[in-house]
C-alpha cells in the first residue's frame, strides 16, 4: 500500500514538473480564458509585446509574427510596429492553450492612426506558388449606413457614398507555416456608440486568388508586388477595375521595385507608368520630411521602431488577369462575423467579442466640404487672322469654406482628449484641390501642380484659374478638399501626420 502511495506521488510530481517546463518555455502568456458572463468569445490573453510564442496547446509552438525565425509574408515596413505606447492594443485573438484552430488569427488596433491590423498564421496545405492571399471586410447588417470603411480602396472620399465592402490582394505568395498581415484604415463613425450589433456587424473574409499578370496603367507584370485594394466584395481578375488603389506601408515597395532605369522609372516592376511611379515615390519622401505633395490619402509616422512607416492609398488603373478556377477561400463570403468595438451592446453579443471596446477611427467629415468660387471677368483681345477680336476672360478664385472646421470636422473623443493615453491635434489645415482641369483657350492655373496617381491637380490654400470661354470649353469644375493634421499622443509617442482628401461641392459667390 505504501509503495502504491509513493508511486502515485512520484507520478504526480513528474506531471507537475512537465507542466511547469512546458509553460515555462513561453513567457508572459496568460493561460486562463477570460470570461465576463456572456456566451461570446473573448480574446484569449496575449502579452504580444513580450511574448516569444503565441498561446498554443502543449506540444505546439508558433513564434509571434515579428520574432526572429518566424516566416513573414507581409511587408517588412510593419514588422516591428506593435508597441502599446505607440497606440496598439489587442482587439481579437483566437490563439489559446486548449486547441489550435485552422489558420488562427489575432488583431491589433492603433487608436492614434485608426489602423486595424489582422495577423493570420496559415496552417492549411495544398496551394500552388501563384496564389495570393486576399482579404476583405464588409458591413452586414448595416441598417445605420456606417461610414467606417470609407477610407479604404480610394484616395478621394465622397462622404455621400458609404462603402459597404472592401477587398485586398497582398503582395505575397501563399505558403503553409507563414504569417500574413492585412491592414485597414477605419473612418470614425460617431453613430456606432448608439448602435447595436443587431444593426451593424463587421465580417472578415480570407481567400486566395490566382493572378497571372497585373498592370497599373503601365507595363504589364507577371507578379503582384504591391498591395491592391478595391471597394468591392471580391476582385474581377478578367478586366479593368472601375475603382481600385495601390497601397503601401513604407518606402520599401518603391525602392525594391524601381527597376533598372532610374531616370524615368518606366522599368518599375509595380506595373505603374514611370511618371506616376516617380510622383508617388517623391510624395512619400516629401511626406516623411513633413511636406505634403502628390498624396491624397496617407498616414505618415507614428511608429517608434520605423521612422519611414506610412499608410498610403493611391488611385491607379488596375488590370488583373488570372484563373478564377484556382481561387478559393479559408473564410468565404459572407465572412467571419467579428464584433465592432464601441457598439452599445458589443460585450453581450455572441461570437467574437472585441477586447478593445471604443469606437475605432480618428476623425471623419459629417458632410460634403464646400469650396467657394469667386469669378471676375474682363475684356481681352485675341488676335485672329491679324484682327484683334474682343473676348471675355474669366478669372476664378477657389478657397475652402471655413465652415468645415465649425461643423463637418468630427474627431473621436476617445482618442482626441487630454487623458494620459489620449492625443491632441496640431497643425490642422485644408487645401483646395482642382482635379484634372481641362485645357481651355489661354488656360492658366496658379497653385501647386501635382501628379496624384492618374490625377493632374492644382492645390494650395487658394487656387486661381484663367481662361477665355469664347475660344474653348469651360475647364472642369471638379474639386476636392485636402485635410492635413498631426495627431500628437499625450504620452510622448511619435506623432502621426494624417492626410485625407474629400470630394467637394463648388459654390459660386
């Protein structure tokens, strides 16, 4: 009997020792599942800044995405951008110590930049080398017509048209045992706090697509080297996207794809026209130094680990070709439902409950901005066949209506505040953007001439145009307002410069 008791105690000690060894190999991970009395799935605790490994069952080890030794299928510009002091917080996490789901994932959110970043570790097998990971977000249900996806997949935002879905193709090939990351910029929607999960839901899709070639208005390429986004539930890989954008998270995408001819960049491997490639690269370099040009939609800075980090969205003409039969999905449409932070009853919903529970996004415009147009006329003489013929010269002065600051410009009070983890806005300014003016007779424009993707624009605190109407058509009156400001965290973290451009109404006065 005594021998049996001694044997039992020995087995128990060995079991406890083995348990301590297995858990001791992973540091700073809480192995208890957090519950708050709901049926929803809380994010499993993860000390992502200090952990070497993700929470997994005993016998399985997965390095965190940014660890040395992990296989990374996402841009090196964001590898080490995850510090909580820079604004990052855990929102979702399905990794746990009980079981390993297929293709497990977790998500961080940066409140100073309004960025939701989803990391996924691929465990599935059987993909050919030409497959690209594609991901997307969609709103369903959406009875409140939320604007939270309006900053994705376009660089000129029309506040009267709220986007309900977006898709991205990441510049990486699919492989098992690899980490991928998709980043989404969320627009602040003040209506979220009074809404319920029965009224507004966020769904995430994860697919793969076989693409054989791509052209962004320039030379056709056989490989996707930049992130492509579109405000649509999926990609048309047999034609020209009617609306789409090139995205970048840093300068690396341009330095790595400049091609052999650096004088005109027509040999770039992104598939862009040479002049557009150069204008974007110049715009990024200028933005990182504090000068805004050739950019409509971007976030510069904000990371203490990478001074060259950006979040750029640039319009371009996207032509994709591929084989739809080789496409598939880890998470097919309509997608995996994930709780939206800040929803009034988000913590009592079933499904994935957000660990961060404040509305996402930094700011938004509640209405279409207005550009005032003041026109004066004068008589000029135009020589026609040796005869001076009197004509009317039109001079138009465009300025931004200052009411944009009084009523339309709305900031997220959970971010912009005086608290220790809040931030303040500095250097807020607006600029006139005249889009693609036609070349009328004797047309002149006085402002900063910029190339922004496929747009030729004139910008400035004010822009003036001259033309003679009798001898040509009236120039285009399509205009936008570019909003620029710094988000400065109260904790001393690096500032972010946010740039957004909104389609505007022109009012004669």
